[in-house]
C-alpha cells in the first residue's frame, strides 16, 4: 500500500505545479513613436570671409572704439528628431524595427562683443566689411533607421534591460541661412553671403550601439529610454557649413512610446 501511495502523492504534486503555471502572451507587432537628440563634438568652421579681432590689437584703437570681437566657439552640434517605426518580435529575445525619422539642427556663429566682420569686397586700395552680430544655418534631415534589439531575459517584467544595434541613413532635404546685421541697411548683402556657404552632406550614414530599459508590460502601451554611445559617422560627414567634426563619434538619448497591435502573439509559461 505504501509503495502505491508515494507515487500517487508525487503525481498529485506535479499535476498541481503544472496547473499552477500561467501563460503570458503579448503581440509581436507594435508601433513606436520616438523622440530624441544626438550630440556631436567639434568646433566652428569659420568661413574665410570672416575677420575677428586679432590678439595683438585686441585693445587697440579699432577694437576699443568699434567693439569688434571674437566668435563664441560652438563645441557641440545638437540634432533633435522625432519619428515613427513599426517593431516586430522575432522571438522572446530579439526584435527588429525600421521606420522614418525627421530631424532639425542649428549651427551658429555669434560674437562675444557687438559684432565680427565679414569681408564683402576688396580692391588694391580698399577693403569693405559688414558688421555681423550672428549668423546661423538650419539643417533638416529625413532618416531611415534599421534596428535589432536584444533582451538578455525572455520574461517580460515591468522593467527590462536591452541592448541594440542600429544603422541610420540620413538625407539632407533642406537648409537655410540667416544673418543678424548690426545695421538693417546691410541686409541687402544677404544673398551674397549665402553664396559663400558650403552645403552639408547630402547623404551620410551612422552606426549606433545603445543600451536601454523598457518600462511597462509589452501587452499594453509601454515606453523605452535608451542611451546611444558611441555614435559613429561615415567618413567626411559635414553636418553643417558652420560646424566641423573633430571626432567621428557622438552620443544620443532617445525615448519611445510603443503601442502594441495585431493578433499574432508570443507566449511563454511563468
């Protein structure tokens, strides 16, 4: 009797454990709405027509009376973007996504005093300058990202760490130049100044590794926050006419809101 009783107890325990397991499932597809920024490091790229105060006559007659100064150096080029991307879970650990992204960036040359000088024309006997308080260039991009995401643990807990590798193709579809003169009468020279500006790179690529955390369960709307470092640029990338990359790496931060949809689901026991 005892020999039959022990296997029966063991079978009852195993059956109880099996029935106590619950099935968790979530949709494979979701739509992501993202926003972020990228910081690239470098310095101003000064057009050859610009003249600043020279150190050896910084406090001489011209500098003192006419208040001609130096440019404020721009060390970081910041690009802001937003976009949309569908994401698809291949399995419990890997997900892929692609979409479209729109971005905006601004580079600026400003004077640390009242103005700096822009050479407008030169002859054997005379050189004429414009007084400029600041000039800036806005750059607009359309980008196509392709990403693969890896979750070390398959369980979809509320907070879940992941790593990611992305490639991004960027296309510059527009840029515009604006100038603030110290005298409104000088604005007639704006078209001539614009001719001296080099265009940003029409196309350039990026490779972006990242680490992030998912916040929320994937069967409901949830969010992701990630740090992108280091961002690698394709060679000879010109982000702006007024900014030059001194290092081909950058850093970024991105947030994404995901909205799950569809009947195709992944599931696991827990």
